[in-house]
């Protein structure tokens, strides 16, 4: 069973997310950037 199976993109995505699961800093930065983008979009609307 290969790790990167083209017929199962969901498993590849889970494997990709598992890499970012350890550091909480990355999740915090992603959440902050998403909040900033939301604020900018709401400000322009």
C-alpha cells in the first residue's frame, strides 16, 4: 500500500494535515491570517 495513492486523495490530505498537527504555532498563524483576510473582506464589502 503506497502512501501517495492517486485514487485516495483524502488519505493524502490526512497525511498532509498530520504534519501540521504537531506545531500549534502554525495553526495559530493560519487562524490569524484567516481572521485578517475575513476582516479585510468585510471591511471592503
